[in-house]
C-alpha cells in the first residue's frame, strides 16, 4: 500500500502561503500546477485540507480535434484548388464562392481558433482561453442562425438559387469562366441532367435549339446540336436537391458531430478558465 508524505517547499504561491500538500506516491506538484489541476509528474491524487483536487484537465485534449479538423479542411481545400481549379463555382453573383475557396477559408479559421485554444490551455492564459471561448461561441451561433434561416426561408432560397444559376448559364464557355464551365459539365454528366429547371434553359444561352455536349445521352463531338431525344431530360437543380435529401442522414450526422465537438470545446474552455481564475484568486 502506498503511503502519503509531506511535500516540502510547497509553501509559496506568488507571495501567498499555501498549506502543506500531500501527494500519493508521486513527484511534487508546483503550486500553480497543483491549484489549477495540472500535474507536473506522475502523481495520481493530491490532497489538501481533506479536499480532493483534479490532477489532469480535459481541456487540453479538446483542442487537438478542432485543430486537426481545421488542418484537414484546409488540406482538402488546397488539394481541390490545385487539382480542380475553381470547381463548383456555379454562381454568377458570387464568382469567388467556389468549393476550394470556401474550404480554405473555413479550414484556416478553424485552425486559428484551435491554435488559440491550445496555447491558452498549455499556458493557462485567461485571455487566450476566454478568446477561444468567445470565437467558438460566435461560430456556433452563426451556424445555428444559418440553419434556422435556411429552414424558414427555404422557398425563397430555392427561387433565388434557380434564378442565379440560370443567370450563370450565360457565362458557360466564356473566357475567364473555366471553373463554371467545368462545374456544369461535371454535374450534367454525373447526375445525368441538363439545365437548371429544364434542358430548354440552354436555348436562351445559345439562341438556338442547342445544349452543351455534356447533356448528351452518349457523348460525342457536337452532339448537343442533335435532336432533343438524344439529351438528358432531368432538371439538374431538382436532381441534385433529391440527391441531397437522400443523403440527409449523413449530412445530419456530420452536422451533429460538429456541434457536439464545438459544445465540448466551449464547456472545457470555460471549465479551465474558471479553474485558472479560482487559482489566481486563491493566490492573491
């Protein structure tokens, strides 16, 4: 059986007296590390005045998933930008809103937040911990607001999206819009659809009875000039929308996991912030 022993030297904490500390078979704890619950050594349980104090904080373990997640998102965004260019730039109103740019910005922001949290947890810095908590809370509230607005204004968003996509069709094949051109070609080929709401959407673009070759049932050069019987008839907007609805469970699970990680990060950050404040108050 292990025996407790008095730890000499644990009598000062920034000028304040600290009662003697008993450690169960472990190395001495630093006054600040002891008070804030961070162990300097393999000690298991520390007892002071019959009060059990935690020897490890869960906060530092909450930051790596956020930081690693940001690195992963940033990596995918960079890979997509290098290999696919401006793929998925379908909007004429927001030409910079490509999948690659969105992932790069999101990944960078998440990495910054995770880095602030990591440094704050390691250094036990109140300012950094509070900054991490506030930034993560703002992100969480923004995400929640976007989700609520999306469900409230679904019909209006549908109409605006279709109108904007039809407007973007006029940029198909033009100089400087290779990303939009590639995106429409890939979508129409993979989803076996043509146009936004109908293949006739392309008639206004070409001012004739013609569609892009990616609309053809069997691809060949200038097959878009053939009869409508050789083209896909399904509207791309509805086809992609149905595909998203069929995969709604996966999207919901991903969103729920993201929310849980953020809530845990908020909880652990505030917990450690309170520990540090309590330690500083005790030592004052």
